[in-house]
C-alpha cells in the first residue's frame, strides 16, 4: 500500500506541471477591429414631395367705417351682395354737416367780395400815385398789403368750403373695389360714430381673386422662385387637384417657426372657393444644389446635435450636419463633409468617435 502511494504522487505532480506550462504559453487574442457597412457621400440634390398646410384669403379686403358722424338713412346691400367698384352701398344723414357746408360757402363769398373791393381800391390808388404828391407812398403800401391779406383770406375760406363739400361726399358710402359684402352691422336709423373703429359698418372682400398663403420651412424656401407652380387641394373639392403660381415671396424668416411666407394667386371666377378655406399644398422641391446626399440611416439625431459618422484614416469621426430634403433613399446634408467620403450606415449613437474600423 505504501508503494502505491509513492507511485501516484509523481504522476500527479507531473500532470500539474504540464498543465501549468500549457497555461503559461496561452495568450489572450487581440480584440477584432469592428466592421460597419458604409455608403458614399454624393453631390446630388434630393427631390422631395412636400405637403404643407395653407389657407385661402381674399386678394383685397376692407372694413368699411364711417368717415363722418351721422344717421343711417338707407342700406342698399346685405351679406352676400355682389357689388361693383363705385357702387352706392349706403347713405347717411348729417344735418349739422349740411349747415356747416352752407356757412363755409357764405364765408368764402364774403371773403371774395372784400378782396375784390380792396383790390380795386389799390389799383385806383396805384394809378393816382403816378401824379407826384397825389398819393402818399405809405397809403399805397397799406392798401396793397390789405389787398394781399384779403386774397389769402379768400383762398383759406375757399379751402374750408371745399373741405366741407368733400365731407358731404362721405355721406354716400361706395364700394372701393368689386367684391362681395361679407359682414353687415348697421340698419337704417342707426347712429354711426366716426371715432368708433371697433365694429365696421360693412366688410367687403374680393372673392374672384384669392391669395393662397403658405409658410415654407426655411430649408426649402430657398429653392422656390416666382412663377413656380404649386398644387393644392381643399376639403370642399375632394379628389380635385388645383394649381396656382407663386406670385410673392416675403424674403423674411419667421424667427419662431423658421418659415417664410409665400403667396400664390388663385383666380376664382366661378367662386367655388371662398376666403378662409384651409388647403393642403403639395409641391416638388428640387433640392439644394449645394447639398450632399447620404442614406437616411447615416444621419444620427441626438438630444445635442444631428451628425454623421465619417471614416477618415481608418477611424470614425463625428461631423455635425443640418438636413434638408429627404425621401426614402436619400437625405440632404450640409456640413464639413466632402463628396466621395465614406459614412457609416446605419449609424447610431453607440458608435464612439475615434475608434479604428475596417
């Protein structure tokens, strides 16, 4: 039994020694270089069909207020009335204005009479002054000044009379342009106050010519030009696609929404459309000619920035970008990226900056 024990111990020690040598000769394998799929940055504008909310507004619109105080004697139109430019809409009555006009006319006539007498007197004195010693130079100068003063007074009274006549014309309210009456707030017998600008007597809108107003994001507005065609639809005409041409671009960016107001002219001779209607504008944006394009998956959006991961010298580099038009295949980017560079796609925020890649 003792012999068996002695023989087993060397075997165990030999096996342990071999195991230690094998462990000492084994080294950990180096980590593999990660490999990510990539795409090439292209110098290519991205076309995009854009749908934006819009509204239709009257091309011309005015609230009609009284110019003078008076009583309404007749209202010749109502809501929905189609009127022509210059058409009589309503009449007012102001007896005190009539009296003021008559008084101004009489004052003007009196001033003219005084000027006529003084002028004739001055002319006679002027003729008599050619006889030496007949007329004092001081008297001649006094009469001339009096005639000039009367002339100025006559002109002033005439201006006052003409002003009163113009005020009388405001008792007849006429349409400033062709359109439709959309609001009526007065009836015969009502007293209207020229100083009250809160409630108009009438509201007039031009409906055969409308403005299609749409706010375009600033990244897209730069691609629009005057006379570009916009397609739009309205809920009142389901299934119909209407068109209009861009007529006015505001050239001003809304600081809050980062949009630019664009207006297109819509001719509505059949009056199917109406001011105030909502519309959906659909147009094809041609894209930014100076932008680059990458697959949408190459752009990472985080809480801090929007960026792409470019491979430069075998390492990842995060580059902040801004985006423009986008479709299913490509998205426009603007940033410190060059055409022909490789970007990781699909990318995510777990890919660190500066790591070596295959």
